[in-house]
C-alpha cells in the first residue's frame, strides 16, 4: 500500500475494509445500509474486490458524478493488466470484444464516432418509435390475457419490448434472439473467462458479417445503415472494427438493461400498492409520466456498477485518489444520496427532481437513454392501463432470483396475476 | 445570464431537450444540441438551468449567472 493510501485511510478513519459488492439481502432490491454508513463516515472508501486486490468506492452523488465525468478517470484497458475487479476473467470492462474500441479511443474520436449513430437515439427518434412500442406492449398484454394468469412479467413482457426495438433499430432478424441474449449474457458475465468472452464475441461477429455485408450493398434507414455509410467514407470516419464494435455494443446494451430495469422496478413497486395507485394517476399526462419514470429509474438498482481507473491523481472530496487506482462507480450509491434526494428510500412522484445518475455522466453516458426512458414509460403505461390490478403472484421471497454470475441482478422471472 | 453550448463536448444525450424542449433541439444529422431560440423568455430560466445542470458531458458554460434581466444563448463550435 502506498503512503498516500495509508494517509487516506488514517484521515477518514476507515477501520476495516469492507468487501465489495456490498451484499443485498436475499430476494431484496433494497440498497444496502453500508452505502449510508460509508457516505457519512468515509465517502470514498477502500474496498476489497473479488479479484485482483483493493479499489475505491465513492458513495456520494457528488463524487460519483465527478468520477464518471472526469477524463482522468478512464475506462480500463487490457494493458492495465491484472487490476482489482469483479470478474473472474483477467480483464474487466469491455475488452476482449470489438466493443472495447469505443472505450479506448481518444475522447475527441469517441465523440465523432458516437455522433455517427446518435441520430438513431435522439429524443425525437425515441418519440417516433413510441407508437410502435405501444402496439408491441398491447400485443404482449393480449397474449398474457389469452393465456390467463399467472404470467412472467420478465419473459412474457419486459424482455420482448427492448428485443423488438433493438432488432428493428439495428436491422437484425428477430428470430435469432437466442444468440443476442447469449452474447449479451456473456458480455456482462462475471464468471466467464476472457477466452470464453472472446469465443462468444467471435461467434457474434461471424453471425453479423453477412448481415453487415448485405447492409453495405443495400443500406437501410437503421443503425447498420448509418454504420455502413460512415464506414464507406473511410477509416478516418469509422474503421471496420469500430463498425463491428458499435453493432456488438448495441446488442450488448440494447435489451438487458431495459428488461432488468423494468423487471426490478416492478418487483419493487408491486410490493407497494399505494405507490402503484399513485403511478396509475400519472399515466395520461406525458410530463407527469416522464417524471414518474425518472423517480422509478432512481430507486431501481439493476447492477453492481462500472469501474474506472485513475490515469492521474484525482481529488474526490477530501480524498486524493492516486494514479493507477480502480474506482468502482455505482449508480444507486448516487441515486440514494439523501443530501440530493431527501428521504431517498421513499418513492415520491412529486420530487423537485435532480438529475438521476442511472445513465452515468461524462462522454460514456448511456447512448440509449432516451430510447430506454420511452420504453419504460410505455411498459408501465400499458401494463397499468390494461391490467390495473396487476400484482405479484407469489410472495417476494418465492420470486426466482438470478444466479450471481453477471453484472446485473434481480428476479430471473416475475410471476404476476391480475 | 449567458449560456454558451460548447458543441464539441456534446455527446447527443438529448438531456437538454428533455429539460427545456422550447429552447433546445438536436440536429437531425448527428444529434448534437442546437438552439431553437437565442433569447428565450425568462420563464424558461429554470428549465435552462436544469438543462445546464443535467447535461452529462458539461456542454454548457454559464456567465453572468446573477444577471437575470435577460437570458442569452449561443453556440461555440471550436475544437478544444
């Protein structure tokens, strides 16, 4: 341990180093009390990571947002070696697939690349997709009604919507859903080896190759169309491997996040009927619905967070984090900071809302956030309009939980009745 | 209050449009912020402040924050 780290620990009086991730109780999405304790006692805490040593975990909104946005807190690269991390595989982050390109290029290059496909992710693009998502959600509820209760709100509803949107936006066939799910699962796995991740990435690239070739001959008005047109303009606009990286990153991030957020939020809300009743009164007015979904996003944890590595010493509050340290950034740490969101554990649709941290900050902030917001708005709107009495079909303790093997967590299935 | 959008920092997140849709839009070609008004009414002040605070890539620079007699917006496309 360096002298600076020693000083840090003495100054903040951190008596013991907790293990990260801080455990959630069984069958619970209630953010652990450890965040509250650390926020008060040691807001940039030293923690033991599952592999590779110790990292820093900030727990206040201010420092989490600052670290997300600070270019000195970069993405982890293969060249960083055996860093403290969550995953068994040697390298954390997105390395091992072409998607890593987006995180390892310079900031200026990143912004140029991102703008190539940004037209598909604007507020107005999201709004244009809304009526399609309304149709999809209604068709799914029709099918649930035909089969009768109980239904699995994850498999029968939550995952189908972002999967349909992803396939249409990107321009890939819906019938190969299984491959996309398998690929995304491997990308966010904490147990797969680097080699397993590379094998899966290669499989997905080989699958995409003829689809991309077809798009090059006959580009459509979708993300693959945007990518192949950019790539045709030359490597200074977009290289072939950047093009593949984008396509794979969109598959990796396109449905897992929204389906987990919706399912986890439903697990939380359906245990609070008075909150669901309030939400039902916010469905008709678009601004009210949008605000309500921000609050739902705020209270819904979906994953353990993302790492950064300090490229230079970084001052976070009173703590100087030396260069070369891993910082682990959790969005729920920020979203539950009571100095920004008073009574943070309460769901209140009338908050004077501060920006939520759910989509990150800085240049790597979520590209799909407007699409995600729109999908979540429609998912809740259709569900509560069509099935106003929807509720859990089993006790929360009986809800099947995902095995602890990916960066996201929550119910594996969500049995509901109505 | 003067607000300048440093557009090379923009990552096209659309956050400003959500906060103040009467003032901000996104360019069709690349999603980058564009202004719908350069002198919005002071009624927009609170929404513009929200857009400034919520921008994930800190595109906006605010000057004369205490001067509330007028609200002036501009864009700057220089490389940084």
